[in-house]
């Protein structure tokens, strides 16, 4: 689920201090890129990392060429303005009744949870009335600045800015309500398990993210997806909702889009583009071939 967590970045303005960018040496990156095409339609598939450190040069070479050729940018979600996003979060992420969040966690996780919250500079009382799934997102996103990660450097932000500048159409495969709704609809025991897993992983989050970005930059989608989707193996019922079912819907969208001429650049979380339930695997079930672009 790590590829999904930074979705609510703009809704954390009241909890997380603004990140100040630091100068970084530029490093080359060659993330994986695929193409699906027929006689009059070309659809590029690009796997993204939602948050990156400044100074990583990836929007060039084959990726930039494919983007420039495209008439339209399609993302997982077109992010609403911060006020709208906060409104959506307030409707889904608060738990005004019942026991406080820390009491929902197993007793042996409570001290680690309180320590992690303190480490990111958020008072514990500000998270006690959050749904467990959103507390996991807050904990992860709030820890990113200390690790050198800048949400503004995420691939979707860069692609969206370039598409806007070039006058390209931008659309989303899903809405913000849908994406947060996937989490909100999970039974509470699964949400608590998700939060407990996040607490366990918190001390090594920087090391884990660095390895993910290195795999992404090196064009190694299988290693990247294995790390990104590790939580899915522990909770297959969550994996079905957040990965397999969505990939199948997106493959249907691609199959239907091939009926319309044009060139489209589709950018989704890299975890969706590797493994047995990947978008490409779903396309193969529909007798559609996806080819990796070598560069």
C-alpha cells in the first residue's frame, strides 16, 4: 500500500509544516515505460512514484518523448484544490464516536504509535479521532520531510504541470472520493492492521523509500512492485480492493480507449505495473499486448 499513501497530501495542511526544498545534485533516472497500440491509437503506460527527493532527472529521454507525443495525460486521480480535498477528508477520515484511536491498537503497538506521532511533530490528541487508515497516511506523509522527500517533486505533480503548460487535456481514472473511499470502506479490524503495520515500518521508512526510488530510477519494476505491494501479501483482502480490482478496471478503460484514435500518456503508481495482477497482466487477459520501451 506504500504507493497509495501520499494521496491526501493537500489535506494535511493543518498538521504538517510546509517543506522547504534543499538543493540536490542532479541524478539520472530511467524509469520503466510501456506502450499499448493499435492502428490509430497509442497508449503509453508509465509507473510513477508519488513522492521523490529533489534533483532526480527522470522527465527526459523516452519518457519526455512519449509525453510530448501524447494529446492527453491520464492520472490515477486529478487532485482537487486543497480546500475541496480537506472537505472530502473531513467527511471520511474522522471518527468522532467510540474509543480514541490509540486504544483501538493492540496494546503492544501503542507506545510505538505515540513515539512515531511525536517524532513527526504532531500532538497525539490531533490523531486520536482519526480513522485508523487515515492515521496511517498522516504518519507516513508527515515523516517525509525529515527524510528529504518533497511532495512537490512527485511524478504526478511534474507531469500535471507540464501538461497544463502544453495545453494538454488532463483526466483521472478515479476521483478523490473513490480513492479515499477504498480505505474508508475497509472493516475497522483491517484498518487497524494497516495502521499497526505502518507503525512497525515507521523506523525504517527512509531506508525502504530509498530502495524503492532506486529500483524505480533503475527501471526495475518487479523489485519496486515487490516492495511497494508487500503489505498486500499480508492482507490479500486489501490487495484485492486496492490493487487487483482497480487494475482490472483500468485495463477495461484502456481497452475501450483503444476504440478512439489518438495518443494518451497514462501515469499510475508503479506498483500497478508489475506482478501477477498488474495492468499489463489484465490487458493480456483481454488479448491486448503491452510492450516495454527500451531506452
